[in-house]
C-alpha cells in the first residue's frame, strides 16, 4: 500500500510516495539519506534513533511514517543548519558528552526536546528525562554536564 | 616471504605514489614484547614490519596512517597528540587515517589497551624521526648546522636569527622523500611536552555532535541491498527443512539459501525483515539442560586439567601457620558487550575484488577471513573501518563481514549486513561465566600465609596477586575461550579475565582483613611492598578520606576498597554505598579511583576512559547477566539486558597518580577490574552479607542479608 506522506523535515517540506506503515527511522536513513539518526534496538528501548516531532522527542524506530503526516520532524542534521552548532551541540562538544558517538545524535535530540519542554531543568529532571537514552561507553557524567551547561545559558537549544 | 609482507610492500609502493609530493616517514619498530597471555589470546605477534606511516604534505598538513580504529576510546586524538608533539606541530594540522587495509599498515587489532602502550612508542619514534629529517632539510636550506635550529609549530627557526626560518610545508614542497625509521629516535621528555599531557578538543568531536560521523551502517552504494539472515533458535541447532518460497515470491525480495547461509535481501531493510519472517524453517535443537544457575557446576566438571602458572613455597606449611583460613567460591555471569551500534558491514564484491566497510576492532583480522570465505587472494580484499560505535572486545570476530561479503558475491550487488539487536545478542562473543575457588589463610600478625587459587573459564589475566605471599599456587582451568566448553560463543570482554578474577580475589583479601580484625587498607599495605600498589592505595585513601576501622559498619551504609593492576596500569578503588535492607537495593553514592598509568598523554581522555570502565562495571555488578538455556539465548534486547543508565551513575572521582618515569600504559580497561569487588566489599561493610555471585541483584543481596 502506497500513500503520499508529507511532512516538514528540518524546516523543509518533504514528500514521500511510500508505505505509510514504514518506520520513520528507516525512511530517514534510506529514502532521505539522513544517517545521523541511528538504529540501536528497533523497539524504542535505547534512544539512539531519537528525533524531535513538533517539539517532542520520539523514538523513530517505532514511529510509523503515517503518524508524522503533516507534522514537523527535526533530526540531528537539522540542529546545525548552516554549519553553526546549536547550543546543545556546542555543549556536548565542550563537555565531551560522547565517546564512540553512536548514541550521541539520539542523546542530543532527546536533550534538545527536554530543554524545549523545560528550559531550566533541575539535575533530577535531566536524569529522569535522559533515563531512556543508553550510552554503553559510559559518558553519562559528561552528557549531564553538557545539558546543564546548555540549560545554564538561558537559551533554548 | 609471507603473503602479508608481500601485500604490505605492494601497497606501500602504490600508496607512496598516490600521496604525491611531501615527506613520507615509514616506521619499522622492532618486535614489541607483549605479555604471554596477550600473545596467546591474540594470535600473531605484534608485527615487526611497518607499524605506521606519517606524511607531511606540501601545505604543511600532517597525516598519520594507523591500522588502529577509533571506537570511542579517543586514540584518534591521543595518537595525533603524540605525533604532533614529537614532530613539533599543532594538533590542528594533524589528520589521522585509521583502519583501512589499503592505506594503513598492518595491525593486530585494537584491544587489550595496547594502542597507547605498544603502538604509541612507534608513532612517537616516527614523528621524532620526521622532525630530524625535516630539520636536516632546513639546515641545508638555511645553510646552518642542525644543532642551531629549533622547531615551533611546524616552522624551523635559526636560533641566532628567528627571521631566518622555513616551514615544514615549504620544506616538503617539491620533495618526494621516503625515509624508513630504523634507529631509535630521541623522544621528548615529559617536561618538553607541548601537545601531550594536555586535553585538547577531540579530533572526532565535531563529526560526532553533528551526526556527520559515518559508521559502517551509514555507508551507501548504488543498488545496495539490506540483508536479514535466518538464525537458528539455538546455537548447535541444525535445520531439518527450510522453505523460502513465500519470501522469494515477495516483490523486491531476493532470497539466498547457499552453504548454510539463508537470508532475505531487499533495498528496504523493513521489507527484508518481513521476508525473513516469511521463511519457514524446522530445526533439530539439541537438548538443553544447563542454564545460568547450572552453568557453574558445568564449568567445573567439564574443565579438564589445569595449567599451573604459579606454584611457590609450601601451601601445607602456610596452612599450618594460619590463625584463620577461608575457603570461598565465587561466581560470575555471562555478560554481553551490547555496544549500541550492532555489528555492521557493507560489502561490495565485484570484478574479483571485495571492499568491505566494517564495524570492527580488527580490520586486518577481517581481511583474511573475508578472503577465505570468497576464495580470493588476500590482496583483493580491502577492509575500511569508519567510526566504530563501541566494541569493548566484542567486535574482534568478523562474522558480519564474512556474511556481507558472501551475500554480495552471491547476489552481485553491494550488501549491508546490519545485525538486528536480536542477532547481536545471539552472535555476541560473550564474556564467559566463571568460577573462582580460593583457599587462603592469615596469621596473627595479619600476614597472608598461603593462597591457593583456582579459576575456571575466565582465563589467567589478573589471576595472580599483587601481594607478597610466599606459599602460593594459581591454577587455571578451561582457559578463556575453550571450544565446546560453553554453549555459545565467548571472547574478550573489557579487561577479559581480570574483572572476573578480581571479583573473587579482592573480596577474599577483604574477608581475610576482617578475619584478622584489621582495617582493609592497613591489611593490604601490610601484605604488599609493590611501590605502585602502595602509591595507588595511599592516593585513593587520601582522596576518599579513608579512616581506619577494623569492624564493619552494618548500619546500611558501607565503604569498600579494592586494588588491582591491568594493562600496565595500577588502580585502587573506594566505593560508598547504601543498602536498603528491606529490598536489597544498593545505591552507589560515590566512587574514587586512583590510577597510575605512567605518563598521561591526554588527562581528560584518560579520566573519561576510567569513568567509562567504572560505569560499565556497575552494570556487571548489579544487572548484567545473559539469560540462556543451553544454546538458546533468551536475552533478545535491552529490556532483558539492563546496563547502567544515567540515574545509576554515582559521583565518580578519578585521581591520576603521577608517574612520569614510566611510558604511557593502558587506560581503557584497568578501571573496570575492581568494580565487582569494591562494591561487594562495600555491601559487606554495610550489611555483613558477603556477595559471592555477580550480578548482585536486589534479590540476591536480600537473600544474603537474610542469612546474616
């Protein structure tokens, strides 16, 4: 079954003629060639595939394309449009909030949404909000520090 | 001449030609001695052939070519720092090309915390030699003796007249110099370091925060197909029948069923997945009797004869001299590597050549594996390693590269094999479960009288003690990765063996301190004169404000201590925990880790590696345990394999103990080795319950508390 799926991707209108039951993750990674969004578990358990839809973090590996019809999707590639890092990316860079870097786009997008919802989170709110994003390398302390720094700037990421 | 040496020579010639102008330094370091267990575990000796290339281009940019890979440990940056410092350039002109078999020199693999220890010296020697070659050129150009020249940030100055200078780029221009380093160059001393010993921004940072960093799964080729591969329900199962007809009838699906490899392929990975679901297979599954509880008896009964690497003094005499003796058995579980990036390879096999982009710790190990599987000469296989999304020892085998290459050869198109998470948990080479049996004694003066140590399945790394024990025996049963011993694949898992051995051995030390009525720190200091051990113990005691107490607290709050050495580094940990006596929940409040790793190339990177090891170790402490029934792996995804999340990370304080007289040592692994024991010792202090099995789940902690 093919349908036309229209949505806004990183600020630009896109249209896909495809099966609307496909997962957003794979449409991003294959049809749209945005490979910053990663596969980790395929069941929404690790957060590596996190993107932001209308300001909310979603796990793109369990998100049907049909559900983003008419909505606004932001991926890691959309945060630094024009080549300039967003504050949350800059904070991850400054605070070494990564090691292997594979979970990092998901961490950054989840943090980005967290700060959109709550620009001044407490440490406990950060930890609660990031609990579903796994980092096997164990960069958590630096990830938390990066989010605190980005929040401390008093700007939305 | 071996095939490998021929390949290196051929590639070198083509490579030099391809680089065009500039100065190329080839490093030929002598065979580097590695401990016997490393050689045994890792196959071929570290090569005595060419270890590194360093190229200075006409624009002054410098490229280091290394067969190592970057998987988060930060070696792209630290190797760059080493080369930049010895060469006398800034880090921002350094480029590091890694893990490409066509352009990088042969390398055994990235593991064992060996990059900085064994490869680092070769890189530094190359860069130091390059500095000499360039300053010789400068001496000719400027018409002054080399001794009157000084190098700063890639510019050679005449010390008497700094207006008289020439840059590396200018010197490289129009040259095509190839120099092979054979003599030992004079390296900088720690006091002369300008780039090493600091923590610059990592070279991979911007790529990794923008999503621009490419991993194997991010590679794209025209016409490529994604494969989903049929896996048996259990290791050891054999197919009775396989029916691929329904899958083959699906539009856009290619089915392969050849030589035991059954797969569904499609341009859309989700379509390949649905097609795989349409493949019907019946299996003969061997009966499974052993599970995670029964495995320990199995490991002991099937172990065979031991190796006895240590047998000193007189155990019976030691026993007789003991005021107290202790005999304890400890168990550790199978653990998964669980990198967030599953094993992934994209293979393109055409015109008699294969190119494979692989998520691997061992590109030069994958190369002959792929060549054998395809029936190709090794020189017709190229492995390219993009960024690797975590390895931890689990990405040394090349199964997914072989699968991708075979499928590409069969279907005549590029094929991506990106294991779904269930495949990752099925095909992982798990860190083996282990049994440790320790008998030991202590006399009235608090000295260890004898030590009789038996380890099953974990291997010998870290099995012998850092303590001065005259009557001592160490027996190693079953090796680490013995065939037909386990029901599925096993292999190295971050500091393999050492973390299992230390779990038992540093608890036994703690138990003997308590039996002797001594403070655990004082007991350790009384029983070792090893200066590096003493230094890290004192450093961690100072940082954690350790106060001597012989009696345990038993009030739900506890403090543990553990000591170890691994990969040339010494580590001592202190952990503060609180234990909920009603639920068995353990909360780690803070961990201190003192580490002597010799010269520190990048302090922040070293701290992050230590923190990473501690964080991974906490998962093994509390929750990581593979669930299985014989060869059937029941763990399929992260919901049944819980590792450390952000909320479980305590405050961590890393103390790097200065030791600039020693060359840089390992950093990726040492901090994990004490985690099991330091937490168990803290739980004992808090409750009086001795935790002899990993992981220390709330149920198990509660059960032990109830016995006290």
